[in-house]
């Protein structure tokens, strides 16, 4: 291995871009002049990453049905990437999340003698336990973001390291609500709802209309409420159009990005299931988790589910700490009612709010580690020549 390694990486979507950028910052502490290239997003590019394709090309919503329309494109992109990496082998390949794309690629590269690392253990403890065999064949090492995962992987002979959750180090233990509100032009006394309908194109199709219809009902009940919608820049126009279609063009404040600012500023969030729910928990915010997808994808996913919870805060707390309204249960009426219950609790049930804050603080503490350094150290060991 060269003293300054060549590192290939593939990160899917906004969350993967963030994880990979933090990993890059840790690796540059060990190897300031490393070369990093592959598939990535703007935060990775800010760390000197050479993005051959943008990470948003991997953003696919649903379990299988929605993938079909883009399957040929994804297969072609992976084939081209594989050929390019086999033609000029990196010292290590790091797949960041996106297991459906990365695990097969990692297996091929590993067979060719390239070291492979997978960052973020696929949720075999929540659904699709059959993936464990793919992980074993694909990855020399797995970097885990939840503390119970290395022991689970060890049962299957898979080397792994717990590195903490990067977001737990980025998000402060006590967020500055006042400063965040100042950035968004909000007053300290405002009742504020953050609406996060997802970062994928199909999520706009399936989730945003329900969320915005619920927002209209919430606005009827609380006319003075302020509602903030952080949108992925690529989807900003579609979300603004959805707001106008629901008659909320003058009510919803749609902003480009700034999801952390919105979560720090809000009192309650209505949020799509995914990594953003863990971010909301780290911000100690009460939330209502909602999700919808194509009915066929929903039926397939439900058959693979291993736990009663879908939202990450509930999975990690092993309890329905916050409500989940999924698929047919995610009606505008039920979503609005659940959100309004949180606003009522803010005024009338301080014990409930204190208990939620304590649960989320304990969760935050359990995930807080020096993730960039721990991950970089684990990768250095993978790259170390064997005796």
C-alpha cells in the first residue's frame, strides 16, 4: 500500500454523503494527501473527493417496485464503476450504506483482492436478516454505528468495530433553539412545526401530499403556527408546487436544505421514517413519524420486518416513544391529530416532555463517540499488511 492510500468510496443519498464526509475528515488526519474517488455528494466533494457520479443517482424509494424503473441505469453504473476500479485498483473500497448497490460490488472487488469496508451495518436486526450472508462475503470489515451490532456480526464471523453514530458528534447535546429561530426569522414565542417529508423523489410523490394535507388541518386548529419545510435543493421546486396544490403556498416556509436548523428551531416535527428521525431524536424534539410507499413495496417490506417498530428512535429505545403512522394509517387526519397532541403536551403535560427529553438524551450519550477517528483507525488496521 502506498503511504498515502487511494480510496474508492460509494455513498448514496444525503445521509450517506454526510457519513462519508465525516469519515474522510478522519482519514485525512492519518493521510493528508490521500486520493478519494467514486460516487459521492457535495459534502464529500468539500473534503477533496473526486465524484465520478453524484450520490443522488443512487436515491431509490421503496423495497423493490420503484427500483424497477431505474434498474437498468443502476446496473450500468455499477458495471462501469466495477470496471474502472478493477482497471486501477484502489487500496481499499468503502461502501457507505446503499447496501443493495454496494454489497454486490464489494463482493466482486474483494474476490479480486481489493480490501473492502462497509460503513453502516445493514439493519439485519430490524428486517432482511438474510443479508448477513451477503455482508460476510462482501466486507473485510464493517463499521457499526449502533453499539449492539459488532457482537451480532461476530456471531456470523464478520469483523466489525463500533465507531458511534457520526450525527451524535455533530448535533450538540443541548441545541440552541433561539439561535436557530433567529436564522429562520422566527420569534421565541412562536409555535413551530418542522415538516420533513423525505429526501427522495418518490417520497415527494407518496408522502408530501399527506403531510401537507395534515399541515392544513393543523393550521386550522392553530392559525398562528409557523411551519418550516427544509427541502433537498433538487426537490425544492416540487415541494413548493405541492404546497401550492394543497393551498399552503403562503403558510409553509419552504427552505433549501437547513434540516438541522429547522429541527433545532421547532417545537414538534412531522417527519418521514429514516435517518432524519434519529436526527430529530438527537435534537430532543417530539415527533410524529409517518411513511407511505407503493402498496406492493409495502407488502414486501412488511413480510421482512423483524421488530414492531420502524422509526429509529423507537427501535433504539425498544418502545413506542413517539407515534408511528405508516401506510394506510398515515391519513392527514391521524397525522394532524398526533401532532396536535404533542403541542397540547407542551402546554399541559410537562412530565411527558421531560421523560421524552431524558430518553433522547440517554440515546444521544450512548451514540456519542469520536467517529471520524475510530473509523479511520479501523480502516488503517484493514490496510495494514499482514505478517
